[in-house]
């Protein structure tokens, strides 16, 4: 118990990262996320040694780590903040704080947390210029994040400084079937969303768009 208390105390001692001024540069965000990932690995290393610990200890570490990730991101990065809130575990669900747990219980949550931390810290840029293109040209694209402003552009066009996160998209054009889908700009690679529309009179199903790299 004392060991975990020391680990949590060290985590908390760092406080909100970049609390004195808004974070804007990708380099600052990346540095902060790498630091958070290193702290998380250090504070959870005991769980891999086969011992059991109260669930509340890991709950506290998870909650602090998630908050540090949010503190790393500026308020305008709403889609990426929503991604963290949706995917990073804040606790071990349905387990009392005082219940002893080991890797059989906490292993999947540790793996999920580390996977998200690794994906966030290896992103080359947290914003991108997203090109939208359609065949035929002239379709209207709408990208809607879980949190934040809807983005719209007619093809072919460029949406500048798009924060990474998860978006639902709709592609509309007169005489063509509407295309809908989901775009994960955290996990998926590329900066060109290319769509091939299907005529409304066709019996074929409208195909989802493809995220690829612009030539």
C-alpha cells in the first residue's frame, strides 16, 4: 500500500501540465504525452510482478493519467480530448476499490491504456490539412466530431488544421447516393479522404470513402 501511495504521490506532484499557458505547439503536446506515458509505465510496473493490489490503487493511477492527457491538450482540440475521454479507462469498472485484483483482472485495462498512450505519443502531428475529394467532383463533405464544430467543404477542397479524433462524415451531391461513415484520424493514416459516388438510379450500394495519402 505504501509503495502505491508513493507512486501516486509522484504522479500527482507533477500537477496539470502546461497549466500556466495554453498548449498550442505539437512539439509541446508530444513532449507532455511522452512524459505521461513514461510516468504511467513506471507507476504500474508492480502490477506485472504477479502480486494482487486493491483496485482503488489502479483506479487512482488511471484517473490521474487520463487527466494528465487532457491537461496536455488545448481546449480547441475538442475532438482529440473527446477521444481520450471515450477510450482511456478511468477505472476498473464494476470492481470495489478495496477488492484485490491481479493481472487477470487489470491486464486488459493496462494493455488498453498503454495502447492509447503509444498511439498518441507516436502521432507525427496532432493537426492536419485534410483534403476531401470526390468522383464526380463538387460533392459537399460534412465532418462531425463527437465534440467540437462541424467541418464542411465542397470537393475538391482542403480542411485546414483539423484536430485528430473520431469524426462521422456525410458526403452529399444531387443525383448521387449519400455516403456516410466514420473517420478515425488517431488510428488511421493519411490526409486525403477520397470518395466515389454512386448514382441515385443505380442498384449498387454507396461505398464508404477511403483515407489515403495525397500524392
